[in-house]
């Protein structure tokens, strides 16, 4: 009498495998194409894909991670297991947390718009900025991804400062061009104690500037810029690049724009 192979040892055609992991056949073919889940064997005569039953947990995990928005290259790391997988999952958790916080800020801003409240008023002052040497890390970002890219660059600079044995001596900050294009170039920075200890450094420009503090979500930060440029116009002056943002607290951003004339 012929006995069926145990499920754990069985090879399943792609349709049978798809039924068990509750995924479309097209999705399994896509996973194969991007290198996430290859069939255990492919029949050279007819091209039939065959999977092992013990690949079902991997298919289910991939589906869960894809639903969470995890990129294929990170899924591959997670599938490999070990410390690298744990680190990748932790990065994804931080990403999801940042997205949640951005969503909360957007909801708050939408509530403000629905309430038809008056725009926030800003106290704009004219100051003399002193040149400062700061540690830096350059960034390049798509316009829509500035916040995420800047936060990642600050995290990377934080690691570099820690490894150098130096200590941060002031607020994190970032520079931006006066005119924003589809691609935004700038650098994040932080003042550090001592001479920088081998860290890449730059001298922030000094001169006469207008400055104000924005309190609230970054989605409404453009209101602070409107107030600053209005003051520059009132003075009959011209703005000078770069724009400097300094992140005083999670809810407070100081924005400064140098000007001439």
C-alpha cells in the first residue's frame, strides 16, 4: 500500500502551496522574481514550480512584513534570522513609530484647519548670528521625504559623535537651500565640545538674520517661514542661503534666515 508523504516532507505545486499560505499564485511568482522565496524545485520539462511544506512559515512571514510596508531588502535580512534580523525589525518599529507621530501631527493640523482658527502669530527678531564650527553630516532627499531623511541623518551623526568620544554641546540642526527643488541638499549639524575629534566639521555662516521659534508640528512649519520672509521684505532686504533650522525640543524649531541690504 502506498502511503502519502508527510506534510513536512511533501512537495507542493504552486497552486497547492498558494492555497495553504492564502496568497495568490501571482504573489508567489513575484516573491520568486525578487529573490525572497524561490521554489524548492522547478521542473525543467514543464516549468512547474514545486515548494516544500516547510516553506509555508517563510511565505506567511513575508506576507506579514509586506503588509507592514517593509522593503524587500529588509525582509531578506529578517528571513535570514539572527542579530541582523532583530536589528532590522527594530528599525522597522522605529519607522512605524515615526509614521504614527507624523500621522498624529497631521490630524492635529487638520483639526486646526477645520476649526478655522487664526494662523499662529510669530515673534520675529533681528539678531547677529556668530559663526560656529559644528560637526556635520550631509544629506540629499526627495522633497517629500525631507523629515525622514533628516531624522535618519541626525541619528547617524549622533552615532559618529558618540564613537569619536566627543559630547554634543547644543541643539541638533539642519541647513536647507532658500529655493526648494524636487531634490533637497543640505546637512544636519551639532556643536560639539573640543575641536571635533576627527569628525567632519563646517563653519556655520554668521551675520545679520531674522529668527523665530515655531511651536507645534512640522507640517505647519511653513507658517514660520512666511513670517520670516515677510519681515525681510519689510526691511527691504534680500535673504542669503542657507536657511538654518535648530531643533530645540521635539515641539520647538528655531528658524533663522540671514539677509543683506
